[in-house]
């Protein structure tokens, strides 16, 4: 089963891309490139969902 999440991407003052998922509190990451950022946010989402499942 695949889920879709809205991801907000911003660029900070040092040039890093920062991604966060509003529907998953605490789910965020950063990277120098967009490619790396997309990989990292997918991993962060998976981890947040795992933790959420363990809490239930």
C-alpha cells in the first residue's frame, strides 16, 4: 500500500534544502541537493510511520 504526503521544501540561508511533512510532526530533513533531499525525506517518512505504528 502506498501513501502520499505533502512535502514542503525550502532553502535555508546556507544553501541547504530543507524538507518537512506537515502531517507527520517531527518529520523533516535537509541536504545539499534536491536528489539527496528526496531520498532522505522518503527515509524520514518511513521512520516516522514506523514509530507511529509502534505507538499504537
